[in-house]
């Protein structure tokens, strides 16, 4: 858990102080590619777990509904947060433009 928080903190510092030259489009694509690779690796790890695969019928639909519900909930909350942050940034840009 500490390594995850450290990685996020370093990312915030790099982004805030523009340590690396990049565009927003590049960062979005890079993030999406890394997320897909991570999900693939998790799926491969789960698929390689013989006990999990054999117990899948016993776990049933409840596990699937819980997993997909968690994914959908996370996606919706991220989208809401993204929209909120973008509106805040746009409002700040408009105020800055009006003051000039």
C-alpha cells in the first residue's frame, strides 16, 4: 500500500512541477494502456489459479455481480470526479481570463 501511495505522490509532484515534458493526450493514452495491461495481468493470474477456477461454479453469480458492481461504481465515481475537476479548472481559467 505504501508503494502505491508513493507512486501517486511522485506522479503528482512530476505533474505539478512539469518535470517531464508531455501532453495531456499522451498521459491519457499511457494511463489507458497501463490500465489494460494491469487488468490483463490480473485476469491471467486469476485464470491460472486452479482452485479459483474450480470453485467458480460454487461462487456463482453473487461474486460476478459484486465484481461488476464494483467496477461500474468505480467507473461512475471516477467520471463524476473528472467532470467536477474539469468544471473547477474551467471556472478558474475563466476567472483568470476576466482579470486580464
